[in-house]
C-alpha cells in the first residue's frame, strides 16, 4: 500500500512538473523585450509547432516566434527555460512545454 501511495504521489508531481518548476524558479522576463504576451520557441519542421501557430492565429493571439534552430538568441532563451523539445511557449512569464491549448488560454487570462 505504501508503494502505491508513493507511486501515485510521483505521478501527480510528474503531471504538474511545469507548474512546480515555474513556481520554484520563475521564468526570466524575456517577454519584456516584445509587445506580445506570448513567445513561441519552435522549428519549421515540427508538426506540433504548426498546430500551435494555427491555434494562436485562429484565436487572434499575437505572438513572437523564435526558430530555435536559426536564432542563437532564441536557442539560448529556450535552453534557459528548460527547453528539451518544441514547441515551448512563454505566456505571461509562465512556461508551457508542448502543445497545450487549455494552458495557453488559462495563462493568458491570469
């Protein structure tokens, strides 16, 4: 029973790892240098990056994009934010790893 509870706690922590990471170590203020509240770190070839772009455009959400393969500044920011995969978004100072429409909207609201 103790093992089950331990595994359950680990799963919950894993599920909310991005929130815990951003709470423990807030994202740098990269957005301060842009008018947009959303910064997208992406590549040209990534299918989820394309879905993210399409979602942002369909919802009239202005964003600034860095191609992490061609922009050294974008790549450095991406790595500093804990990026290991694309897309990675910075929404109102909060990091979102992956394509997650609910979180994008949630972080834009508050």
